[in-house]
């Protein structure tokens, strides 16, 4: 009976959040272990279905770093990175598109259906949701750095995404954009998620990562910082606490906040049901970032 009462108390704790976030858009970026391990992915998608059933409007954005690396290795192609971004030639793009569309996206949509939810992949024909142009990085000598068929999102088909959300169907969006010539461009998944959240002015943007959140000491999980604002993030970047691959995620959070997103979160995608714990409990389990 005590266990049943604790479950009831957890539902009561969630009630105010369910009311607050009803009909609000939440962009969730899937990556790392949240996609690579079957049991972890299933728990994450169960959370997404719960969010939708409880009245929120979740939107999934995903990349495919590790599966793409494995597919390239199997094809005999060596991944090439420039400033942390994957250089994308024609052969690489063909593999990227195949993995993202035919394996990951189709797999996520099918699994949501198996778990009792409804989902649709938004990436082709009349369901294309991201549009972009080639991305050039500034070089140290002032000359632009060409990344090949890599792009940035310049337009998001917001009404299409919102229509599916209103119909209680979860949009699942891969990190690919169409250019003006109707060709695919490979887009960083963090910036793709931020573009979607910014365009829709979502209530929340959540990054599922392979860390508990932002730590003062990466070797000490107890040093988790539960709440940060923009100035604190800048200070931590300057001190080297936030570094390497975490910097573009934090920058994406700050960009989306400036564009009107209410709150952003970094949580551990390896922790079962971390989405529900972060959104529907008083303490949360990761780092929330606000302006």
C-alpha cells in the first residue's frame, strides 16, 4: 500500500506541470546513448508518448553520429572533421541520408507506433520541414572554410509541424535540410533542434546527452549545476568548465532562448525516464538554462 501511495503522490506532484504545459510545444533532441541502446531508446520514446498523452506537444529532432560513422566504416570511407563538424562530400552525404532517413527516422516512427503512440517522419516531398543553405565557417586567416554539402537551417515549415502536433501526432525530424536546388544538406543536429525550437517559440528545448548535465567537475556527478543563466554560461565557457562538444550545445540553447524559447534543458539520455523526471518533478535531473 505504501508503494501505491508513493505512486499517487508522484502523480499529484506532476499535476501542476501537466496543467502548465498542456498544449505547449517541446522540442527534444535525440542523440548518443538515447538512440544507440535499444532499452534506453524505448524508455525515451515511452516518455515522449506519455508527454503527448498528458497534453504536451513533443517534437523530436535527431542526428545519427555513431550509426553514420559505422556505415561509413563499412563502406570504407574515413570520416573527416573540420572544427568538430563532419566534412560532407557526395559519397558521405549518400550514407548520411540513408542512415538518417531509412534507418533512424523510420525506426523511431515505427517504434512509437509499436508503443501505442502516433508519429510521422517530416523529411520528404510535401512533408519536408527544414530548408537551408551551404554553411561556410570563418577561418583563422579570414578565408571561409568549405565543409562540402553541410548546411544551416534558414527556414522551418512551422505550420506543417504544428498541424501534426495539433492532431496529436509526434513529428520526427532528421537533421537534413533541402537547399534551393532541392538537394540535401547535412545539418548539425544541435543547431537543427535549436532552429525548430526558435521558429516555433517552443516552451522548452531538451537536449538528451551522455552526461548528467553541466558539471563543475566532470569527474564528480555530484557537481551537477541544476540552473544556469546566460551570464553564468559565458563565465563557465571562459573558465573552461564548459568546453569542447558541450559549447555548441550551450550556444544553441542561448540562441534559442534569445529567439523566444522559454527554457532549455540538458539531461542524461542514459537515465531511464529522464524526460519525465526533468519536466514533471520539482527537482528535475539535469541542467536548465534560461536567459
